[in-house]
């Protein structure tokens, strides 16, 4: 997921797969709910739980180049 301060784009294996260029999106929104990775809340209940492995998650405050992101730190 990449948010450039205007919109959010989701990438899978380096390919953009989801974006909504007409909707303004700045930062990570939680709407007052717990922030989840791999699940969602619907009607007050945990829903759409991801069953699998997530290989890498990084949250930074600026865009990263490929050489900065693809490092094993």
C-alpha cells in the first residue's frame, strides 16, 4: 500500500492492483477502530480475515525508492 498524501494504491508483486484516483486519501485511516492488517470490521464484528502469510510490512513517513524498500533490514 502506498499513500502519497493524495491517494492510496495497493500493489501486489510490484503491480498496482487497486486505486481510486477520484477519492482523496491521506495517511492511514482507522475511523476510530483498531488498525488491522489482513482483516476488516463489518457491523461491529471482525470479518474478512486473511488466512495466509504476509511476508513484509513496513510503515514509513515518506516514499521509498525500490533500493530502499527492497532491503533486508
